[in-house]
C-alpha cells in the first residue's frame, strides 16, 4: 500500500470555540496536541476520526466530554488541534490506526480497530 498524502489544515491554538468555528462540518482525521512546558515542543495526546470534524471538536470541548484525559489537558494546559479532510470511512479508519501507531497518544483509551494502517504524511 503506497503512502497517502494528506493536506493538513492550519494548526489551531488555543483549542477554543473561536478556532473550532473555522473548521468545516466535513469528515476527516484530527489530532489534539498539548504544549510541553519546556519550550515550543508539542505532544499529540489524541487522534480521532469522524464524519463531522467541527461537531466532534466541539464535543471534546464540552462539559459532557467523557474522556477525562482530554478534558483535563484542555482545561489545564495550552492545547491545539489540526485536521485533514478524508471522506472515505475505510481510509479514515486506516489512517487513524497509522497515526495512532506513530504517536501512541495518551488520551486514546483503545487502539483503533483497523487491521491495515494506511501510511500518511504526519503533521
């Protein structure tokens, strides 16, 4: 399987309503990042995929977020997000698995179920 090139959209920080409002209501892959205390380094804490990126990013920001790891990071630290539009659900599954394997984000509670990770350019 050849490497797929994604068009990563602007890195958005802070993770807030104003920045999320700029995101389209379209399917894709998204990553949540936290700024590390030592300088300008960032760490991917979550990778996800959805049929509506804007809606899902708002859900993570809401009081109803059930992932305590995401909730604690967003409320306690400087966080950001970026995304790539991916319309095909099978591609989203496989891309999510590849990115998960690369970053092993601490807030993903389970490994994505895809059996065939799709290599992509990482942000």
